[in-house]
C-alpha cells in the first residue's frame, strides 16, 4: 500500500459559527486584517472594539475567518465597517452572511459605510446606495513653507476643556452628534483648533494608526481654515508617515494635501442606506463641513 501523502488536499466544505467580537484575541483580529493587506495594528482593533460592536465568523477550531462591525451614533444612525472575510473564504457568501447578522442588530437605523472596490458588489446587492468618493491620501509628510502668520496665531492645541466645542462642531459637519466617539478619539489624539473671537471655527485631530498617524476628523467652514489646522499636524509629523481620508477632490485643501507629501493612494466609495449624505448636511454649503473622516470605518 502506498502511504505517501498527496501534495495537495481539496477541502470544499467546512462550517462556521458566528461569535461576538468582544471576547476575541486581538492578535487573531489583527491576523485577519493582515490577511487582506490592511494596515490596522492590534491597538487599532482595540480602539474600534471599544467604540462599537461586531461579529466574527469562527471555524470549528476557533480561528477567525471573518468580521463585521457597526458603530451606533444616537438612536437612529450607525456606520458599518471592518467587514472582512479571509481570502480563502471569499465569494462563498460569508460576507453576506455577516452583513445580514449586522442588519438584525441595526434595524431601523440609517446606515453609512465606505466600500472598498472589492466590497461594492456585496453592498449594492444589499441595497446600499453609492454616494461620494473618499480619497485616501497618504505618504511621508512634508511642510511647504506657505501659510499666513494669522493662521499660525489663531491655531492652538486643544485641551479637554475644548471637548464640548469639538463635539458640537463635529456634529454640525457630520450631521450626527457622536459625543462618545469624539471623547474617545480625544484621549488618543493631539488636536489643533482655529479660534475666531474665542469661538472654535475649525479643528483637526491626529492619532497613531496603521503605519504612522492619521489626521481626522477635520471639520471647518472653509478650505483655508481646514488647511490651517491640518498644517500643524503636517509640521509635527514632517518626515514620517501621515494619512488623511477626505471627500474633497479639488480646491485649496486637496491641493495642500498633495503638496504636503500625501497624494491619493486609493479610493473607497461612501454608500448609504436610508438617509443620504446630503440629508445630514446641517449648515448647507456655507456651514461647517467634514474635511476628513475619523477613519473609513468610523465615517
Ligand atoms: C469584500 C468582502 C468582505 C466580500 O466578502 P465575501 O465573503 O467575498 O462576500 P460574499 O461571498 O458574501 O459575496 C457577496 C456578493 O459579492 C459577489 N462577489 C464577492 N466577491 C466577488 C468577486 N471577487 N468578484 C465578483 N463578485 C464577487 C458575490 O458573488 C455576491 O454577489 P451576489 O450577492 O450578487 O451573489 C471580502 O472580499 C473581503 O474581505 N475583502 C477584503 C477586505 C475588504 O475590502 N472589505 C470591505 C470593507 S468595506
């Protein structure tokens, strides 16, 4: 009898069970995101887990083969993210299965997510509507010697006493008040604010993430104000990796990013179910706008 094992073995069926993301070893979540080439560190997963809820797909011996999370803001809105299925599982229905479990838990809420190219078909099949492109800009930051003295004078480091003003301005830009998230981001971030007559007009937070740091959220009433607050972070991280995710594709802010060592690296597509992005625009074209997302996952 020939006992020599064959060089390959085809396994075409195996079963998975759903689990709460809460108790899962961070290293396993990290391994899952690495398997699809995402830059998240274990700490980034930890932050997201503290900020939202989620499911994992587990195989018979407890390996994490998929994930999906949601982040509730207020009673009627949530963002969805960290939707991943392990490469060997993809196109077999696991993404849909995970998303339908999420739907059970977010029923009645308006939903928003940022879809990678790989995920668009999945979300379209679930009735998400395409909205706007997000430009993932990143690279080695460098500060060009421009910017008025006034910009520098009116911008200062934010401290915890500024949190209520940051929450209010974020809500005006984002369209939904997300106090708990902003407070948590604040703990992990350095923030700069632009003040006019003592009132916060623009802010930019920046925290460690992935390969370096990420700037976001950024809320401002004009490109010039957004540049004024982001410029400080570019100066702080000059020579190191910096990332920013923005809907802005032209104008002073977009130009500033590409001149600051952060060209467009990739794009994702904001998609909605229920209320659309424009339904959340509190101040219209002249009010505060979100110039940079907190992250693709958090919106
Ligand atoms: C995006 C992702 C989660 C999809 O998961 P999945 O397990 O492959 O999804 P499913 O098998 O449930 O597929 C759902 C739909 O997309 C289709 N689909 C999935 N991958 C496809 C591919 N490569 N080409 C064509 N269609 C594809 C499926 O046929 C199905 O369509 P249908 O509903 O019309 O039948 C997975 O590819 C992934 O983890 N990618 C890397 C990380 C990522 O980009 N995540 C998305 C974050 S927004």
